[in-house]
């Protein structure tokens, strides 16, 4: 009698589903080497060339005393597709590890396949809350390689638009941070005021978010008729409303309990982690590229660099609130000092001919066609252009081989760098503090996973 036939399904080895992120994931304490454990809790930050003593970290807890959980990657308070792996002792955070890569778009590699003319449509989508600064950093890098001079009016338009964008970004932060802490009113108010700025962006650039307005050589179009009145209304309205936000949040007992003294970081730790923006300034370090390394016309306007003292959540809130007021000061000066003249360079190498001439001149038609199909050629070289975005230093590193497309493009994204502060900020706090920490870091995941 023959042996029973074994079904094909029974011969298949059972499928083992591996959910760990490997080296990127947070391993069990017992399986984590001491050096890695020390790194995860910030014990190997180099401060003045000296490493913190890893032996100061508590290694004695066993795996059965702690619990590792996932927060995200689709958690409503991670502000994007961000996964935070947390090791908890009860409700207190012992370790935290950001896991990124769920939103990876390959924008830098994509930028190497696009001409310099098309590049603005790519970088504007990284930090989608502050597209003007993305475009500005990229355009300044291209202009540096080209060696062209931007007209004065274009410079001041860029500065005004960047500051309007800074306010709109901070308004979204105020709104979402309020929602994270239970203030639904702040969510409504923040988006209400932001709408004023987005309406002006649409009137000026034709788009509300991904503007593609700042371009190599200047800006895409001149300011619309009546722009002075529009900008003045925006400044007057938001300036008044910031004091309402102050009254709503600053003295509110629950808000203060969730923010004051929570998740502090020292200036030494912030510098060791290369943090920039409100995170660094909250520790008392007055590092703002608009003042320390002036670009555009920031050396011609009067404004204050807002700094904190304790580096806690409340300092980061207060800095962003007051930075909106300083941006309003800058915008008012832009309105008063806006020069007349061209809004873009008249160098035919980068600027298309006037549209009226296209129907009159074959040379103008060919020139226009070549610029928007092949693009303009940029001399060989490399350059790094850094500016101050609402989240910190954003820099564009470009390498040109002399062709119409970048040979290499890399973006120093502040959200990506600042995210490494999360384990240090969360350590020792409660599970509920993890929400406020992510909020006050203010990461934009499109910029992290660019």
C-alpha cells in the first residue's frame, strides 16, 4: 500500500512575519548593547570633546519590568507618518527612538533629473508649511553658481513672502499644539488667521501652498495691485490676535502644567545635536541666520532674535509666539521700504522674453522654448546656501557639472536634524509628555523623508 499523499500546502514552510525595523528599531533592553543603550538615551553626546559617562545610565531594569510600544506611524499627534518606539516603565518613558522612512519621496534624487527651471516645483513640496524658504534656499544656490545679481525689488519681495510664510507656519504650529493639549479653540483660531495669508499667496502666486514663486533670478510675478493694503490688513489682524492667543494659553493652568519645566534641554546638548531654530534658541543661544549670517536685506531691517532660558516646552511656545510679532515688524518695514524696479533679473540666460514678444519674434519664441524645455546651463562648481526657515537652518548643497540639471543636490533639512532630539527630550517624562515633545519639536515629515 502506498504512503499517504502529502498535500502541497502541508509541505510549505510556515511564513515568518518579521516586523522589526532592524538596526533602526528599538530592541529589548536585554538584547541592546550598552553602547547602543547609552546612545539611545543621549549619553554619548559630545560636549566640549567630553563624552557623558554611559555608566550613569540605569541598566538594571529587566525586560519583564518594562514594555515597548509603538506610537504611530499613523498616530494623530505625530504630525505626519512618524513612528516613535517607546520603552515604558509604567507610564514613564525610559527610551524613545524615532523610526522614519514611511514617507520617503526621493526628492533629492528627483531633483537631479529635473532642470534648474523645474527644480523649484520639487523643493517647494518638502516643507509644505514653509514652501517659500525651500524655494529661496534652492534659488540662492543656483544664483550663486550662475553669478547673477537679483534686483532689489525681488530681494525685498522674497523677504516679505518668507516672513509671511514664517507666520503661517507658526500659526499652524500654534493651532496643532493647542489641539494636542486639548485647546480646540486654538485650532480654530490658528487656521482662521492663516487663511488670510494663504489668500494673499493665492492672489500673488496663483497657489496657496506649493507656490513655486521664488525662482532663480527673482520671483515669478510682481506683487498684485493693492498688495500694500492686503499686507497691512494681515499684519494688523494677526498682531492683535497674538495677544488673544497669549491671553488664551499663556496663563491657562492646564496649559502651563503641560509645558512649563517639561522636556528641558541645555544649550550644550542642543549644540552637540546640531539643533537650530526655536529648539536651539529656547536654550538661550541667539543663533538666527537672519542676524548671524544676514542674507537678502535682513541687515537693513530692525528686529529682535527671541531666545529662551530653560529650553523647555514653554520656552519653545513663547519663542514661536513672539517670532510672529517680530515677523510682522519685518513685513511692515518691507511694505515701507519696498523699492521699485524689476521683480526678476533681466539676464536672458535665465529669464524668458516678455510674453508679448513671443508672437512677434521668432528668436524670442525659440528662446522661450529652449528655457522651458532644456533649461539654462549652470557653470561647474559646488555651493551651499543656508537660510533660516521656521524650523531652523535649511541649506541647499548643489553640485553642477556645467549642464542644465544638477549633478548632485542635497538638502540640510532642519526637521530631520531636530528630530534626533526626541529621545533626549522624552526620557524621564510621562507618556502624555511625549505628545507635547513631538509638537514642540515641530517636525515636518515631508522634509524628514525628502
